[in-house]
């Protein structure tokens, strides 16, 4: 009886949870067991910092193209073509981060923090080796790569140095993906958020200063945007490593963990191989679309670049909910609770459809007004406005499909979303865009229409495969 009274007294003494207190805890970062208790609260605590992290990434993407847009269509086209090449770097980084995040999440779910720390170290070591090689190749062959992407002589003249700096500094982006993937897998989403906030805040402030030469800084034009980005990401990496060494809450790397583990590396490489191929399939489809769009000239390419950057402003925060679902799946499976994993995914999917659907409505109504903030060129504005409205119509479909594919990754089942991406983006989206663009009078509009159609197919296919439940049996 006395024990029962003590428990009741403790419960009465505990402060009542409110939305505000949960919001404060999620942003501040708090130790929480995501394998038990309310699913809605767990997703909230994970998703808020992940969404805010991606909001800052979105602000950077929009800010970057806003200032570069003041330099003219050739500068914007340079950014678009270079970003399409950076997609390869991002693809490899995301592929490895999927393996790191899933492995760390599974170990945390098993209550094995040392195993989680060892997994983080192996991921960082592999990232340093791969990204350093890519950066050296990119810096050396930047102009040639621009020519391969179909850049005009004007774009080559304007943007070769921008591309060289971006590709040469790409190791910073790669490492950010991996370290933040480890934080998210551990459930330390608030730390990952702070890392990207710091990195992108520096980018946003430094970008216009170096582009236009404010104060004592030289006017670097479009190259200034690349320099600002590289500096911001570099400082972000240093901060992330310092937090990893000090301990981020659930994840802390000590000297005893800094030992290469070939067996663990091999397992993560196998998982990241399919994860990388998965993201590569999706990412390369964007390069294919860019190549088709480049055939319609710099105006169409500039409009496409602006539209995609604005679209990313909405899509990146939505990835926060997808990442939250992936963490919940990994940790729940580690705790031997597949039913909780499945319920978490459906909850996150509903929230994401509501969020991204709302953004889609705003973009449909205010597309012309939004685009006018980025360009005064009527032709560029027409392309961007059409693209923004068309793709926004498919936002709810993408929101639903994206959460489900992220859930597969959280379970360590990277092959299923790989097959989905291959079928949806390569066997359907690109051929559909090419036929519409070349065989009908649709012109550049074909690219945006194909993206909308692909979102619909993604939602349908991912739903069917997720319901089969084979992902629950995956071992990591």
C-alpha cells in the first residue's frame, strides 16, 4: 500500500506534459526512450527538430538562388548544372548515411550505446575516404564536367570556378550527411538540427557578402556562393565532431570506439551499396531531367532551377517526418516491437500528407508572386511558375510515398525502395518526360508533368509493398 502511495505521489508531482513543453524538449534535446510510450509524442519529439533542420536547409537553398538570381540566367543555370553534378556526391553520402542511421538506431533500440558509437566511427572513416577522392576528381575536371552536362559557352565562362569550388569542397557536405545520420539514428535529432542551423546560417550570411563584395570582401560573383557554402559546411563538420566527442545524449564516441572494425564496415558497405544505388537511381533521374531541360536553353534551365529550389523549400521539411519514421522503425525493431514500428509509419505518413498538402495549396495559389521574388525575367518566371504549380499538385502523393520508402530504409531494407525508385523514376518518369518533350508540342512543360505523374506512381507502389510487411524481418 505504501509503495502504491509513493508511486501516486511521484505521478502527481511530475509536471503535466503540454504541447509547449514537448516542443521545448524536442528543440532543446532530451533523453527519451522511443521504443515505449506514446507513438504520437515520440514522433513529435523526433520530427520537430528534424523538420526545423530541413527548414533551415530550405532557407539556404532559396537564399542561395535568390542572390545568384541577381547575376542573371547564366549564373542561375550554372548553379543548376553544378547541383545536378553534386547530386552524385549527395547520393553516395545519403546511401552511406542510411546504413549508419539504421545501424545506430538498431543498436540504440537494443540498449547497446557502445555498438552505436562504433557504427558511427566506421561510417565517418568510410565517408572521409570516399569524399576525399570525389573532391579531388571534381576539382580537377570541373570545366569538362560542365561541358558534358550541356553548359553553353556563356555558362562555362561564368561558372567554371563556382563548379570547381563546389566539387572540391564537397567532402564537407558528405561528412555532414554521415555524422547527422548517426545523430538522427540515435534519436539525438536536436543536435543534428543545431549542426545544420550553424552551417546554413553561416552560408546565408556569408553568401551575399562574397557574391557582391560587401565591405572589405572582394566581389566574387557566383563563385562567392560556392566559397560561402564550403566555409559554412566546414564549420558545421567541426562542430558536429566536437558534439560527438562530448556526447550528444544517446550517442557518445570515446577513444575506445575509434578503432576500425572491418567486419562491421563490410556489413555497412553492403547495406550502403543498395542504399546508394537506391538514391543514385532517384538522383540520376533528376540529372536526366536536367539534361532534357537544358535542350530548351538558358531561360528554361533558369526557370527550372528556380522552381526546383522553391519546391525543395517545401520538400526538405517533409523529409524530417520521413526521417522520424525511419528512426522509430529502426529503434522499434531493435526492441523487438514490429507493431509499434508499423503504427509509427502510418502516423507519420498522415502528418506528412497534411503538412505537404497545405504547402501545395499555397504554391498553387501564390506561385506567380513567389517566383517574382527570384527573377524579373518574364520568360524565366513563366517556366518557374508553371513548374511550381504542376509539381505542387502532387505534393500529398509524394509526402505519402516518401515516408513509406524512408520506413524501409529505417528497417535496413534498402533494396525495396531501390526497386521502387528504379521502376518509378527510370522506367517511367524519364521515358515519359522524353516522349512528351520530343514527340509532342508540350515542350519544357513535359519535365514538370512527368514529375507529377511519378509522384502518383510512387505513392501507389510504395503503399502496396509496405503492406506486405517483409521489412519487419530484416536483420541489421
